[in-house]
C-alpha cells in the first residue's frame, strides 16, 4: 500500500478511535455519526462537557422560575416558607451537584500527560455512564438536609471571585491573540477589513465603557444627600473605576511600556475597560442604599423612576454576565491559547501543540484535563450566584434583603482586574531581565 494511502487510513482510524470519546457505552449510532463527520477526540469531549453545563444551567433557571407545586415536591426537607427561598435552595443544590461532578473529575484526572494513561478513559469515554453519574449526583443532592447547605452561598460567593479572575486572564489572552491576528492579517494581506475590525472593536468597547459610566452617574447620584448617609459611596466607586481605566489606557500607549511590551495596545485596554465597567454596573445596579435619583431623560422624554432604572441596569448586568461567562467558558474549553497558563506538558517538558493528528492525544494531551474541570467547577459556583440574584443565604429572613457582600465582590474584582492588567504592562519594565512572552 502506498505511503500516502497508509497515512490516510491511519489518520482515519485515529479519528474513528477518537470517536471512543462517545464511548462504546454510547451506542453504535453515535460512533457511526462521529466517524462520519470526523470529530476529534479532544474537541468532542470538551463539547459534550459544555453541553452538560448548559443542561445544568437550564435546570437551575427552571427551578428558579418553577411553580410552587414543583418546589414543594423537591423541597421536603427545608424550613423555607417563601417560594423565593425554596427556589434559591433548589438552585444551590443544582450548582453543588455540578461542583461535585467536576471536582471529582479534577482529582481523578490530575497529572495525565497522554491518552495512554488509563485514566484518560474517564475524560474521553463512557458518556452514558457519566451522564447517569451526573443525574445521580443531582438527585442525590436533593436528599442532603438543607441545614448542611446553609453556608453554600458564602462559599459560592468566595469561589466566584476566582472565576471572575480567571475570566480576566482569558479576556486579556483573547485580546492579545485577536489584536495580533488582526495586525498579522492586515500586514500580510493589506486588507482594509482587518484594520477596520481592529479599530471598530476598540471604539465600540470605549463607547460602551463611556455609556456605562455615564448611566451610572446619572442613575445613582443622590437627589438630596443627608448627613451620615452612605450615598457618597456610589459616585466615589464610579470615579475610582474611571480613574483606574484612564490610567491603564494611558499606560498601554506609554512609549517606554510599549518598548518593553510591544503587544500592549488600545484594544486590550478597551476590552479591560468595558469588562471592569460591566462589573461596576453589575455591583452597583441594585442600588442597595437606595440613593439613586431619576434619570433626567428617557426614551419617551419623561423622567424614569429609580426603581425602574435600577431594575433595568440589573437586568442588563445579568444578561451581560451570562454572555461574558459563556464566552469565557467557550474560550477556555476550545481556545488553543486558553490553557497557556495551565498547559498540559509531555514527560520531556515540551508543550502540546494541536495538529491534524494531535487531537488523538496518543503522545500527549492538547489541554490540561484538571484545569478544564477546575474552570467548570468554579463556573458552577458562579452559576448559582447569578441565577439566585447574588443572595448570601437561603432563608426566609433573607428573601427580601440583599447583602452588600456581593456588591463588594464585583466592584472589588473590577478594581483588581484593572490593577492586574496594569501590572502586566509595567512588569517587563520593572524586571527587564525576565521573559514575559
């Protein structure tokens, strides 16, 4: 047989072996479809884990908006009397099941370097068994006494900070990669569309940042400040965020910084600015101290009550959070650069590079299995706080109140994001002998 034909047959066999990602337990039909469309092992595995997370998210949203009859059926062991409390407790149980599922995978798959490791079968095969395991974990957590889940919202809030910081790393990595791609394509093809894309996205991010800051100033300024009132806090936090964004924008184009860090630019700063503004809007939108005023102009030309405007800001922040988190998870799961910080290496220390047959992972994995499940476990914590509207306790006495802790988590994370990005800009200048590439 000619060498080219032998190579093609070998490649096809590897692809069909990669269909073992659907596993013998998933049935013959899945294997036939997988081989027919040439789905590779690592891509199919990550896609199915993402699908599982989407199912968990839909279940959490479903329980959050479930009817009292359904909540009564699943909330037998709870002191909650209100529908809101029981719905939040069900959301916490769903999220806790996701955390347990991915944490178990993270521990079992630690240190895997190639699919030759027997444990790689857990990551890439037996999908019906793992689906049954996930369903079993979800059912099992509903039998856990509610008293043991009282502190889960606090833990979720704590680990959510970690997820938001990981989102920051992914966001900066995406900004650098996308800006570099646009510049390379523009220089090689001289295509105007790449230059327009780079400029357009940068201007759009700056426009969204300016719009968000302006809307916060107009919505949350106090009408009649009173002595001892914490209403000064809203404009103060907005001003600090604006100052940090201006500092990191100016720093990114400072000549000495660009000399030591040529990849820095306005696109990265614009993306960081719009993300920190989103976190600020998300944190301040509930207007916990009831200090907001009325928007001076609405779409119909009449003032808008603060309750309406704050509710609208909260809805925008929730939708924005869902979109950003989905994008971060997708980039973490499928982006080749997303595992740059926790990359899987071979036994000789070389970094795995995806190629035509690299997804077979016989020699080495193309992404870190443990890091992958770590991100998804943190995402389950984040899912619980977003769907439950950032409550800090599943109890009737907390159903109508909102803690200031979630506000400080989001606002503080936004400040940390800006400071962390500024450090990435000045670090090559401070330590010129170190390699930051």
